[in-house]
């Protein structure tokens, strides 16, 4: 047993660069795991810096200084973000309030429909089963109401956190972009010299993360805009709110689309009933989801699509459980990181085996 472990260790960790990579990964994981809640603004700023690094480089190639390019790009990003937030938030707030006010009426219609099922289909369902379902729904609504109350009571702290984000994040993004080379040089001083595998994985993941963040932002905007326009054209209530939910659902592969289907289906069902308009809404929604999964995602994430769907779902569950929203957001890049590390390790091991032969 000892010899088996010894052979495995020599085969996988005889290369100093492999040991360096393992130490870097373990230290990074522990740092993020224990300090993620405190450093979340930093992680957000890093993600935005990845997003804006390409336009900064493009402006620098045109002859502008790095500092001026950063000022222009960050100012444009902050301005566009404020315009989008200030334009959407009042509409989303109003439609959310209207939807909450209509929930009791929807629940009442649902109860009436369920209570009529035993009379229409006595051989399929009984009154006791329907009563049990209604009790479960009422309990769930009470639970959601308590959660909403707790969220409203914590709104003051949320406002303070939002103000911190609005002030600190743009400043950190500016300095991350402006002093990118200086920060990287400072970081290299703390790393071992023999880090060939770490460089290989880091170079691959740097491009992967940049492409992923840009692609995910583009996907959110396209899917959210297309859904909002489709809902408006079809006369569905709360089109902006539902369109934003559909757009944000792409953050969670596979699972997000399944979850957001429920509010779209319920709103359309209570508004139109089982009419042709309800069918048109669901057909349009299905077409948007099909185009997203079969056309947009392959175009934006050609490399990430090579991951098996089961791998992506496991990554979403695992990293989402560890780091919440940002774990879900970066589930695909993190899964790709694991794949890149395994590929680099296997390549090194095979290379050593060939050398030994």
C-alpha cells in the first residue's frame, strides 16, 4: 500500500512545477473560501476589469496612453450602467409591486380550479389529494412571505452594501486596469520561480475567463431584450420584469431556464387562460430558449460547450454551494479550470513516461 502511494506521488509530483501548481490552487481556494464574503467587492471589481480589459487594450493600440484609455472605458461603463439601472429599476419595481398585489387573486383562481378537479376527473384525483396540495401551496406562500419580510427588514444594510459597491468597485476597477502590469509584477514576487504548469494553466484560464464574462454579458442582454420585446408584442403582463428574469436565468446553465419558465407560464396562464394567446407566449418563449441553447451559446462559448452537461450541473451545484451567486456565475470557468489542470497534469505525466522509456 505504501509503495503504491509512493509510486503515485513520484509519478504526479516529481515535477516541481506540478507541486507549485498544487500549492497555488490550494492556497487560492482556501483564501477565497474563508474570505469570499469580506472580499466580494474585490471579486466583482476583478470580474468587471476582465470585461473591460479588451476595450482598454484596443484604445491603447490606437495611440492613447493606458491611463487615458482606462478613464474613457471606465467612465463609459459606469455611465451606461447607471443609465440602464435608472431606466429599468423604476419599471421593474412597479411591475413587481403590481404582480405581488395580484398574487392573492391568482391564488384564489388556482384554488377554485383545483377544487373543481375532483368533480371533473373523479377517477384521477380525490378531494383529499387536492386539499393536501392546497395546504402545501399555502404553507409555501407563508414561507415566501416570511422571507420577503426578512429581506425588507434587512433593506437598510442592503442599501449600505449597494452604496459601498457603487463607490469602491469603480475605483478598484480603475486601478486594476491602470496598474495591471504593476500588480502582476508584485504578485509574481511571491510565487516560486519554477511555475511552468501554473503559467500554462493561468494563460489558458485568463483567455477563458475574459471570453466567458463578455459572452455571458452579451447573452444576458440579447436574451433579456428579445424576451421583453416578445412579451410586449404578445401583450403579456409584466413584460420587463419577466424579460429581465429570463435574461438573468442564463447565469445558471440548464437550471435557470427551467426555474424561470414557471413565472412566465403562470402569468400567461392566469392572464390568457388556455387560449391561443397562451400558446403563442409559450411558443415564443420556447423559440427564444431554443435559439439561446442551440445558436447563441455555441457561438459565444464554443470552448465551454465542450463540457458535458452533467459536468456543468455538478459545477453549478458545487461552486454555487461554496460561493453563492458568484460561484454559480463562474461555475463554467471553474469547471474549465479543473479540466485544464487535469489536462496539464496528464500531459506532464505522459511526457515523463515517454522520457523514462
